[in-house]
C-alpha cells in the first residue's frame, strides 16, 4: 500500500503493459472486478482504515496520506464506500 498518496495515471500504466488505455481498463476490470480508478479508491480506503487505528493522526493527515485532496473528499468517499464516517469507524475499531 505504498505510494497511494500520488496519482496513478492509467494511460501510463497501460502503455507500460503494452496496451491501450481502454484495453487495459477492460482487462483490469475482468481480472479484478473493478475499474482501475475504483480499485485504487478501495486500496486508499483500506490504507485509511489501517491508519485510523492510530489515534494520533488527524482525519486530514490520513486523507492526505492516502491520496485524497482534502479531509472533506476523504470523508465523503470513505462514508460512501464503508457506510460509516471515518470518525465513526475509528470509534468502533478502537
């Protein structure tokens, strides 16, 4: 789960695989069940859940560490995918 804080360009990854962006995206989805962007979001949320167990880190710090542009974006995506706010998840996990 390293380097999730930087953007990953699907076109660049596809080119390194010798595929067009659309072909790569299609094959990626067949292989994983997710589009590359959706898969990356899920990886970022998994990292965030791990970081949420450390009470010393603020939600803003966790969001930035996981590649979200700000705390609001992090909280919105986390809540949409997990059905609970990051703070609520932290309380339940603690």
